[in-house]
């Protein structure tokens, strides 16, 4: 007999994935009863999962009760990219002051995925848990923009591959400059990214319980 998954974890995994995919329109209610029906669960694990995701910054509490998909505007997007850049440049400084950077890791993933993995290793290589947690949090909050980035920045893979080459070469000043350009480009495009997300709404898919 197959053991049923923990209802809370089932709800948490599903709602986290949908939020990161941008499946909920920014600022709109995430209706507990509807999500419970979609997942074939009671409302309790869904409510608990939404409360947990508030702590991750992927869901917001509504002013008068209930939950909302996070509101998104250009200023907030710019601030999040700026903060992620700060985490990365601080990490490069810490690593340079302590030890040499790790050897490149071979991967067959797409350039953008390999870049994300490489930058995550940079931050975690500092050994600073608070910095790593902050970097993870802002990364999750920016994930709903990824589809919009792919549509707006058609050279995204080439851009990532160029940064990876600098990272693999161990050139910290050049890598820092490239990361600044990468993030500033997205900060300048924040209004376009927000408009693209607003125009790409879709209903969450059905999932078996």
C-alpha cells in the first residue's frame, strides 16, 4: 500500500512551485477553499502552507484576512535585483579575503541554470549563513520574473555563458563588472518585466491529491 504524502508538504510544494512560476496574478487573492479543492485536501494544510510561504516572501497576508499573491511593481523589482547584486558583490569580497574560489563544476545544464548554480556556490562559499539565507529569499522572490526575462532578453543564454567564462577564469574584477551589468540591465527593464508578467496570467493546473 502506497503511503499518502503529508498534506502540509503536498500543499507547500505545490503552492511554492506555482508562486515561483508566476501562476498567481500579483495582488490577487489566493483562495484557500479553491486551492484545497484543486489539491483534494482539507483547508487546514493549505492555510498552513500559505502561512509558511508568507515567511518566504512568496505570499502576502491580506489586510483583512486571507492571502494574496505578492504585489509587484517596478520599484520593488529594482530593489530586489539591487539587493541580489549586493549579496553577490559582498560574497566576492568575502571569498577574496579568505581563500581562493572553488574549481568550476562541470554541468550539462543550460547556461542560465549553470550560472544560477555557480552564483549560489559563490554565496555559500562565504560560510555566512545569514547572507546565504538572504540570497535564497530574494532569489525566490525574483523567480516569477524568469519567463518574462526569457521573452525580453533574447540573448539570456549567451549573457549567462559569458559570465560563466569569467567565473571559470577566476577573474574577480571582471566577474564583478559583468554581474553589475547583468543586474543593472534588469533594474532598468523593471517596468517592462512587470508589464510582461501582468500580461501573462494563467490558471494553476489541476493536480492530483
